């Protein structure tokens, strides 16, 4: 993977090497309502501005994950504000997309994904992040611990609690 130091095209190398990973994180952490392309663009805008400040004390992937996580948090906050404002001004119908007919299989898949992300969104951020990284990104507890700056035992406990909370909420919906 690209390095930050010694490369005159550091940002370009980082973008080429990590854009897909950031996009995957954004899609999985953000859910279906979030525009992955917009999040990736926002993340790399931050990276381009903040790259000179990166000291290399943490792994580059850890730093990129943190930037992605904060960007997703900001997008969610903005979306909640827009929803609140739309309710306040009673223009929800104008902001909601018109439903389009889809095949049955596509509809079932979307409903399952929506349910998954709705439940995922209700989990505490720490649980959501660990669950996404382990279950969707297929990262080991050690990799997650390094990425999030946690102890491996803490990751395992958090993952156990996150799974239990997720399954309990899934049973309630069923």
C-alpha cells in the first residue's frame, strides 16, 4: 500500500490505494440512504487538507477510518436536521422520493437491507462499528483492535454485546 512520506504524490497514491476501502466502509457504516460517492469525496477532501498534519503515529488505515467515521457521523447529523426541518415545515411529501415499482425479489432484498440498516443504526456507535468491521468487512478481532485503538478482549466483548443487541432487535421486528 502507498506510504505518506517520501512520495511526492502522496495524496494521489493514498487515494488510488485506499479509495475502494473507504467506499466500502462508507457504504457499510452509512447504510443505504447515504451517498457513498459523496462520502468518499468528503473523506478525501479532508485527507487532502489534513495530510501534512498526519504524523504517522497511527496506521494510515486507522486515520482514514477515523476520518470516514466522522464524515458519516456528520452526514447522519445533517440528514437528521433535514428530516426535523422537513417535519417542522410540513413538507415531508416534497422531500420523499416517489416509490417506483420493482420486481418481488428486488423488493424483498431492499426490505431486508433496510431492516438490517435500521437495526444497525439503532445500535450505539461503538457496537455498530465493531459489528460492521467484523461481520461485513470480515476483519479479525486483532485487526479491529488495531484499527480502533482498542484491546482485543474489548473488541470481543463489544462484538458479543453488539450481536446480542442486534439479534434482540431483529426478533422484536419479526
